[in-house]
C-alpha cells in the first residue's frame, strides 16, 4: 500500500492552520491572519485535490487531470470545450459522480459492515466481492501483486483504491471476455496501455508524462464494458452461513438491456444515455497545444438516478473526505434529476367511467429506459401516489401517502403485492425487487438472498419471456398474472403497465381533480431498518448522515386530470361492462335506440353499431388500444356517452 506522501503531510498542516485560525474572532482574523483569503481558498482547493501516483496497473485520477481536467488550464485555451465553449473535460464531469465516490460511499461501507456482521466467517469473501467493483484500482492491483485478499482496512490506506471507479478503472480494461464475464470478472492491461475510442492516437505526451501508451480500443464505448460490474451474481448462504449451492441475481442491468429493443443491430449503448454523445469537434487534451480535434465526443457525465446519495455526499464533504466541492455536486445532482424526469418514464392518465357511486381511472406507465426501472441495487424502488379531490379541495382518495420521512403509511409490513386494480387507499403500487431468504422471508442481507419474492419493476420496451436472457431477468410475483404488464393484448414487449383505480364516491356527483405522481426512492427508510438494528463504526456513521438527510424522493413523472360531474339523463339506466376491457363490451338496459356510435379519443367516428332490437348488445372494439366513447341516442334526441378503456 502507498505510504504517506509529502502532499498528505502538507494537507494535514493546512487543516491544522485552518483550525487555529478558526479560534480567532472575525476582526482578529482579518488583522492578524498569516494567510490571505486568496491563499486559504487555494488551500481549500488543495484539500479537494484528486489523488496522484501510480501502482502496478493503474494511475490515480490526479495524474489524468493534468491534461484532461478543467478547460483553460493548459497551453491550449480552446481544448476540452464544445462548440459553444462549454467545459466538457472528462475529469471535471466525473469527479462528483457516484462512480468517482464509489469507494467512499458511506452507504456502501455500512452495507459491507452489515453483511460481515451477519456472516463474520465470510468476511474475506464479502470484502473481495465488494471491492472488486467499488475499488477496482486497489483490488486488482493487490491480486496482481500476489495478495489473496483485499480488505476494507487495505482500502482505507490505499489512495488509488479510494479513487473509486476512476479513469484507468475503465480505460485500462481489456476487451477479453466482455459480454460473457460478470461480477467484476474483467481483466486489465498490465503493460500500461490505455484504451480509447479514437484511431491513431498521438502517444508521446501520455507516454512521456505518466508512462501509459494510448491505444484504440472501441470496447470502452460498448455496453459490455459496463455490464461486467452492473451484472452481479451472488452465491447465497442459509441462515447458518452454509452455502446453498445456488446463485442469486443481485442486479443484471446488462442482461435487461440485451432483452430490449435498445440492443438491436443498431444499438443504443449504455454510454449513449449515461455519457451523452456530441458531434462537436473537441480537443480531448489541453496539451500539446496543436492536438487535432476529435468527434464524436462522449461527455463523462456517468449520470444515474441516485440524487438522494449525491445530496448526502454534498452535505458531508469534509466528513467523508471527498475530492469535490458543493458546486460540482450540484451540477451532477441537476443532471441526475433531469435524467430521471426526462428520459425515464411517461404517464398517461384517463377517466374510464364515472357513475354516481364510483370513478374509474386508468394510469399507464411507459418505461423509456434501456433496462428495468428501477434498475440496479435491490433497495431501489418507485411508487405511485394517486390522489382524488372534490371541488372544495377535500381529498376523497389517497393511495401512496407518505409521512414526513417518506415512509408509506399504509404499506404492508412485509411487502406490498403487485396490483392491476386498486380500490382502497391502503393499496399502493410499488415497483421493486424484494429479496427472500431460504425460508421465503424478506431480507435485505445480500448473502441471505435466495429467491426473488417479487420483481415487478417496469420492463424496457422489447422485453420478452422468450429471450435467452429471461432466466436471469425474470418477472416474479403477481405481475406475471397482470394482463397488461409489459403486454399489448397477448403480445409482450410494450414496456408499459396500466394500473386501474376504482374510487368510491359515496354519492358525490360534483367535479373531481385527479393527480398521479411516480416517486423514485433509491434508499427508502424501510430498507435501512434491518441494517440500522446493528452497530459498527460504518453503520453508525451512515445512520447519523442518513437521519440528517433530506429524504424527499424525486418525482419522476406526474399526470393530472380535471373532470366534470355526473349528468343524470333519461337513459342513465343503460349499463356497460366490463370496463376496462380487453376486447368486447356489453350494453344492457337498451330501449328504443336510434343509433350507437363508437368514437376514439380524438373524437373520430370509428364504428357505427346496428341495434339488434334487444335490451343487451355486444360491441367489439377496434384493435387499437386506448380510450373510446360509445354514444347512444334514443327517442331521436336524448344522448348518453359511455367511456370505455380498451387495453
């Protein structure tokens, strides 16, 4: 492991100086401080500096920062900028991401501790599995140098390990086996080659400055490079720590992507969403000054969906010794929220029917991501809040109500089942994966995870049960019996789910306001309860940070609908069912009918039905799915319109 460097000694001295200065009052400080405000600002920048140095395989991110850091820092003032002059430097965009902070992430550190408390005999295996992805520069260097094990205590003394998933973690990866090896089974170049997407790289500056040789390696732009860590298969143990001999899929984002339209012959790779590509001519290093621009260029946003943890990191920079400032975290948080709200989910809310007793609504969710939503670590979930209010603003129905800490007040103690229809306020639709142990009891201990008790996370478009990867990314639980979950009719792959709400009105016939919100919770309070029942230095620290954090989840999508009251007319004895329907509807109570017309949601006439002179009539709806209006005219003047949802 690396020994303390002169840099670290200097930084320690700076901390001591700043502490000493803080004991003066403001006036005394201004009069007698040895350092100016400008010097202290420079010291703050040093404290936030990225690590430097090398080990046998990797370079620290601070070595890359010299040429690929912030625009304007080198001899070429136009380098690392897009066509509008905006800074697109890789290191600047990366340094406040979850990837950059993966080894310092306090939740990850607490969860590793929790797993070890649950099974102390497995500590070495747990730490090896966890550090492979969260601290690859430390783990793989240690194994390369003959260490059988890389521990958390090793990590704490290793500046390159604490660098997280940094520049050389990805750009030193070899293409060997990518797409077929998972759970961080990648191999690394040990000859100091560094791989990038561009042909004929100019090698001399990097060779001369840090001893790495740039080489074209298009694999760094392919989803397989991401899938090697974002597919994690574990080996469960029973409650006595005995291996079950089975496997558990903790996450399989790569396999979800493969089982989607996004992995077709012209694929939308992981990088295209999480590292948005621009076609501007970008000079990718600021020295030497005459480098040729490259295009296209992938911004190193590495944007995900965990705004909660990013906010927690931002608010605890000094405590966690992070190498970014609040402004940099704010930038990444804003990108994360935009990703969630612009590229994740669409909502469509429609009133299906309204009687004096009940209002019927259909809420359709469409997954726009290239994988399941939510994706990744099993703590992550999304839930629907559905609110119906009367014309005075009084709430008549509220499913998905949360308390001040965003615990769902009516959620089942174990887990909420998947719903196709919701008719009571204590029912709430939650999209999540729920882990079960060998006794089919809910667990949040990953080593005990033996079976998926529920997985109704929204599938990506094109996802089917006939794909070769389906055994890895199955749907579990009641969602399998839901006729509209990822289906249009009998055809799989819609990437949608419809939830039907039946709201009892108790005779209220006035206007209604309906609102649906879909919230994303990467780490809900219910999920941390099991871990917080234990104590360790890591768990106690994270518990303190977590309890002080803002738990407000991000609203991923919203829809609102205003409806008028029920109009009682002479033909109100006519009934229609089933509604919603998959094909046909039946009208009953018909008498003296002049015409029956079917209109689509745009108001276009799509069908005229001939009355069979009976009191009931079957109508086959058009093949197109959606909202239809059936208009019945009787006695040449009275008209009744029935809404029907065809799904």
